[in-house]
C-alpha cells in the first residue's frame, strides 16, 4: 500500500480568491500510475488539478493543506508514502464568508498569514511511519543544499529535488530533471519526460521496498 500526494493546495481568502502555486499535478499523478502498474495498491491524495485521475488508483480529492494532512493520516499505516504535492506553506488565518470588495482609495486588505502543517515531516516522524518515505523539493536556487537540509529535517529516506525556476519550465510542463538526494549521496538523472521520471522512480521505490522487507 503506497500513499502519493499530488498537485497544489488552495488556501481560501474569500469565496472567490485563494492562495496557490503553479503545480499541475502531472508528476504526482504519473508516479501514482507507475506504481499501480507495478502492482501497488495506490491511494492518491490530490489537490485541485485539471487532469484525470490515474487508472487503477484510488483517488481522494482535497483542496487545502489541512484536508490533505487529514486524508494522508487516515490512510496510515502504509508501506510507503511519496509526497509530490506542492503544499502551500502558508494560509490566511481567516477566510471571509463573502467576497472582499475593492474600495477605491483604501488599498488592499491586510492578510494575516499562518503556517500550514508540514505533511511530509508529520509522516516522516509519525508513530505509524511507513517503511519508506519519499519527499519532493521544488527549488529555484541552491537545489541540492536545500534538498539535503529537507532530508535531515523531515525524516525522509530520500528527496527528489527538481529545479522549478521560471527558466526550467517544470511546473505545468511535461518534462523534468531531478536529483535523488539520500544519506548515500546525490544521484543526478538526465532530463526526461515526467512519465519516464515516474517509471524510474517507481522502480527505485519497488527495489527499496524489496530490500526493506527481505
């Protein structure tokens, strides 16, 4: 049984506005599909995306970080968890019940921001921690250094690090170039399609799980 998270989260400001990011869900959904093709019982927790649910995968749809956290924790225990979703780091402390109207000359309303739950760290240090925990690091600078820091802090077995700077075209695109960061070091993969990344990562996860259970 493998849990995969995918897509963005939407954190409401009012009924028509929200805080989000540019994640399309393509990489996370491709990984869920690739794991299912290898015979895993995959539970995909997806934020709002414009792509279809993968075949042979049980998909749960959520909107906010708190909803994603609750959905993931309810799926534990599991053999592995792969956190691909680009969860919003912050949310507005309050969400207006009605659309906030623009008033000429008054400027925008102030938003009091609070931190969202860290889903990867929560599962990485959970009493029901899966045998294998994989995180993603989407960075625009200092890619490997930030991924190594994330590996230490989050309790993950490895981090899939990818450059999401504007020039890379990764977010929303069909190709990706990742580095696999673990305690053993950094393995740089060549640029390939997101489906190819998913297939290769699924094979790596299967091999790691086989090693753990032998």
